C-alpha cells in the first residue's frame, strides 16, 4: 500500500522552510490558514480561506502544500 503525506512549505526572502508534515490535505490546509491568519493578523470575517494566498502575495510570502509518497 502506498502512503502519502502533505508537506506545508513556507517560501520568503529568507528561503524555504518546512512548516509541517500532515497525513491529510485538509489538516495541512487548516494549519496553513491558521499560520497565515496569525502571522499577518487577518481576521476570518475579512478574507476567506481560499483567498489568503492572494492577500499575502504582495508581501513576497508563499505557502504551498505538496504531496509526497512515503518510501
């Protein structure tokens, strides 16, 4: 059986960092949104989760979730 994990990566002017590794995409996405909201002080009622990437794009910060196969 092939298993996968979802890796949350932060990229900014300082380089790339792995924020966390998650068993499912939904958990990784929730953590991504929580980190962005906390760090950039973006209230839930102002910006939808699906629009957070666009909101922080001008600040040259990027959060990506990549799927990786466990070996």
